[in-house]
């Protein structure tokens, strides 16, 4: 059985599954329940200065559902903790004492003034917490007050506050990044420059969930008005994966530890983020959808997968996929694939045909000998994968890699050599071949 | 054992429960989940399989996007009796058999139930969804207010023609009103649907007007610009065996008609031991309803195997589920009377298939019965056409009509069960009526 123990910035946890700073980690009762359920660690819901903030008394959440009411995306307008600082500190201390083997990182958000940080850091240190996470991501409410995403969107502020914290505490400092920015590498580089020990990402994405067409207001709405919230859940995973990979492969930040967040719902999601460079993963929406028990599936699934692959510890696969993330310009343009439809498993829905016909390359025939029959025309197929993407039968359409002969579409022989855009004759900026 | 045919075998509450809606209306959530299963196929096989060519993927997508009224318009635009067809179509041999989900997982999208979800929604709103085109000033006579006639009349009215329907029975609706099993069309659905269809206007329904009795074909041809014959099948086939005239031997069609028109179902008389002869939908409907009325033993006997029955596999399993015993490979030989002179038993000769020919095996058995329901098919009655100067050619005992449903007479069209080569399905009759209307429209306007 694989060892799931993690050591992230010296913070040890029995498994890489942490609960992200959010409602599930707001109180002792919740965190205790989480640890009983088997979570490896928590990032305590963001503390701020007293007097504590207040939340709306209307809906805080909105959801995107599939038609069978599976929750695909969640949006929230909840603020940081709405309890007194002292209460949170007392509870953190008690929980850490009761659960010394679990990771407790405390999320913080105070005004962008060094004194404010200097004041709160020793208080947190005193709880025995393992580290701090700087909430530079919250996209709603707090950002209007110059905190959260308002800091995370300005790399100079990120660097400055990270530095203040490093100078004023012995605890490891994790900077939580907002995705509501053009280039995620900029704040990550700034965090590193400021001395941060790690970054965590992504925080939630600015979102309006829908429009109530009866009252003509955003939904959900409070007394007829709505505001943007932060979007999370399975829908945001691809965005988070991209941002994590950008930081993991950026020469300036490639050694910066990452705690990944963003739609992680299953062990496989976690494994993917870890392969993309994350040392731990943080989960929120999945727990808020199903409860804490899901960690059992995550632990057993990750462990079984690691056993199957022969990985005995987490560090053996963290970051293993990063070298295979590249720029478009380095993709092999001589690599040719053609779609293949398995006639045995084809149920003849015709979707591959119609999407190819209407929206792509007219490369799938719909008829053979007067019968309904779907087959790929190699002379038109560009190997785009749209048919695979829309086929309702998994494995029915596959992509075959041509290694010899002629590409029926271009009439050109298959070139076994690697060749990319940088040297392509159509590229006016090409570099001369050696 | 004396004959025991009577009503009140079960309490009114038991009968009401037995005859409850076979497939209750889907809830909104159920409809969403089921609609979400549709793959929105290209050139969808289900559409090809539907005799009326309803754009099924489109109407399902309209349900999925919370537009059940639009969905119903898609359905009714192709099949104005989409509500009844959603209830009575043998979908497992039509659209649902063709569904790619049937290929994939033997669980087709429940197209019939989704169709009912949409059409019930629109009908509940009480607004007729179609408008009549500007009047053409043309008049068309439709004979028979069954599915073919109603469909034809509605389409003609939509196209701007004025229609008069002549119906022999006291109510319109045809088999929808008189012939469908009660649990498939509860709450007077046939009547409500007819009212809904006629609400388009421009259609006059004259009841109690039988062709050849109250109105003559020649007169219709003279008085109207075109005539559509949706006469249905007027006669039932006889067994041709001894004892057929005994009290207790009943045409299944008459039994079902009486049941459908009964003001209180529990009062419908049914035997204690019922034997149904036949293998089609009528046989199944008669057998199942006998059981639901409280008959103790109901046995359906068919002369060939289960695979040759006209009733679908689903209908056969429904009958078994309701407690009907299905017996195959036997033909009735003789109906025997008891001491009271009424039916007491029916004896059968076992049969087998010999190179496609049905032959006797020589083995016999007898079933005790106080009621024998005959359901071995119906026949077209050409009598209403006799004596007219206008000659309507027949083919195989039914009216001959082309793909455009035009008969041998240039002013007369026909459709439904009365026409040769049809499938004897409600949905096929609706299509006949629609196609005939389009052909009539083309003939009258040159369009």
C-alpha cells in the first residue's frame, strides 16, 4: 500500500488532501468532523481584523447544474470569517492540540499595512498552527475594501505583503493567488520574490451565475439585486490545471511549491494536479456538495492508483507531467493522426458526422451501400478530435497515429522526424534549419 | 358450473385503482433527466421510425430547455393526435426500437412518455396552438371521426378549407373513444383531445350520420370539393366453429366498446372464467381489462407462437403481469354449452408450424369458460359504398389508395384502417389523414 504522507514546506500531513480555506473550515466543530473523516489537513477559513465582517442574510451560493441536478459549478459571495478573531484563535489552538498529526494552515486577510500584519502574525503563531496562507484571491466584497483579489491583482503588493509576513513570522508562508488576472505567472513570481515559501491556486473566478428572466436581475439575488461572486467546482478544474502548469513550468517559479485548488472532486483530479506539480491539493466544493466522507474515496483511489503504477510515495510522481507541457510552437507538426470509428461499438447516432459536416472538415461519411454507416474519409480528416469529443460511446472513436505511408489529406509522405512551427516554411519568423 | 357473467366483481375503489393511468405523467424533474438522455442524433432513426415523422430529437431538446409548449407544437405539427399516440403507440416497435440508446444499452429514451409530458402541458394550457390559413372557400367532407378523419380535417382546416365530418356513432374519436384500453386513456382523454383538435375552428362534426344510411357518397361528391373516407373497420371476423352463437360468446371489440362507454366500470359484466381468442392488441386489451374487472381466470389463446402475435412484446408482458395466462399453438374447435344453455367450455386443437404452414397436431384440450371473447381480427365493410354511382376500387377487401391516399375516384381520398396495406395503428391513421389533406389541398389549390 502506497504511502500517502506528505511533507509540504515541512508541514507534515498523513495524506495530501487538505480542505481549502472556506466555510468547511470556519469552525472547530467542522474541522474536527473533517479530521475524524480522515482529511490530512485544513486551511482555516480566513481570519481578519476585529470587528469581524458580516455576511448577507440572503443566498450566499448559486449553482450550475446538469439536467440531473449534479452540481457542476458553485458560486459564492461569502466573506472571510464572520466571527471574532479571538474565538477563531482559541479554536485553532484547541484543534491543533487535539490533532497534532494533521496540518493546520491559517488563512489571513488584513489591510495592506505592515502594522496590521505584524499585529496578527504572533497571534496566529501562538496557536501552534503549521503555517499561514495569505488570501490574495477573494474576488468579492473584500476586494472592494482593498483586500483579497485587489492585492492579488497587483504583483507589487503581493511581493510586499509576502515580504512583511516572512519578516515577521517563523511560520511557512503560502500565497493564495487569484485567477482573475491576465498572466498567473506574474503574481507567482512576485510571491517568490517576496520570499513566500509556496503558492496555492486558484481562488475563485469572478462569476455571475445567471439572470432571473422574470425579475431581470442576476441570480441568485438579494432583495432584487445581485453581485458577482466567486466560481468554483468541477467546472473550473481545467482553468486551474492550466494556471498550475504555467507556474510549474515557468523557469522563474518552477521550484516554488504549489498547493493546488480548483474543482478537485476525485482522486484522479488530485493525481492530475499533483502530476502537474502540486505537493498537496485543497478541496472545498466537493466537500460542500457531498460532505467530508468523499476523502475516503480520494485516499483509497490515489493509493490504489499509486500501487498500480508502482509509486510508493507521493514525491515519486509529483511534477512528472510538467516536462510534457510545452508551447504550441514546439508541438510536432509531422505527427499525423486519423479518426477511426469502431463499427462494433458504434450506435449510429450520427453526431460525429453532423458536427464534422456542419462545423469542421466534412470528413465523416454517413452512408455506405445505402445503409446508415459512419466512416472516416482520410482524405479530409485533420485529426482534430471533435468526433471523439462528441461521441457518446467511450472508446468508439479513437485516433490512429500514422507512422508510415502517405497522409491521404495532404498527399505528403508521413515524415517520421520531429518538426515544429519554429522551422516551418510557412513561418515568416522561422529559424533556419541547421 | 353455471355461467357467472356479472358486474361488481370488485369494489368501485379496486376497479378505479386497477384502471388507473398505465404510465402516469412524468414530473418535471423526471422529464429533464429522461430528456437529457437523448443524444440529439443526426437524421435520427427514431424520426424515420415514426409513421408521422415527428422531429423527436427537437421536441425532446425543447423539453430539456424548459420549453414544453414549443415541444408540443413540434409534436402536434407533425401529428395532431400526438397526445393519444403518446399513450397508445407501440413505441417499443417504432421510435423507441430505433433509438440508438436501445442499441447502446437496451434502454431507449422513453420517447412516448416525454411526448405525453409535452402534449399534456400544452393541452392543460387550453390554447389551440395552430391558426387557420386564409379561407380558400373550398369545402371538404370527411367521413368518420376516427384518428384518420380527425387528422385529415384538422390539416385541411389549417390550410384554409372548411370541413364537415360525418360520424355514424354518437361520439367522435373512433377507436380512441371506443376501442383503446381504458387505462391507456384515462380521464376522458379521447374526448378532451377531440375538443382540443376541433378548437382550431372550421370543422363541423355531425354525429349520428352514417355513410350509406344517412348520407350518400354520391351526394357528398356532388356537394363537396373533395371527400375523405376514414371509415375504419366495421365488421369482426368470426371463429366459424360450433357454439359461436351461444350466450357468453362476445366480440372483444364490443366488449371493449361497452366498457369504454360504461358510466361505472365496476358495473361492466365479465365472466368468472374468460377465454380470449386472438393475438393482437384487441385480444390483449380485452384480456387485461377482463382481469382488471375481476375475472378470476383469464386465458388468451393464440394459434401460433408468441413471436407471431401482433401484440407487441411489451403488451404481452403487460398481460402476463396483470395475471392473464397466455397460451400459444392452439386453435378453437368447439364452444360447449352447459346445463343453462350458456357457454361452459371451449375446446382447442393444438397446432404446430410445418414449413410455415399451420397444421393440427391431433392433441386436444378444453378450457372451462363462461365468457369467450373473440379477437381474431376485423374486416372492412364495403356496404356504405355500395349502390353509389361513384366507384371506389377495393384491394384485398379494403379501399385501394395510393401514396397520396387518393382512391380510384378523383374526388375521393381515404385513410386509416379502411385502406389496404396499412398497419392498423392510430399513428398510421393520423399520417394517412395528414397526407390525404395535403394531397387534397394540392388538388384543390394547385399548390
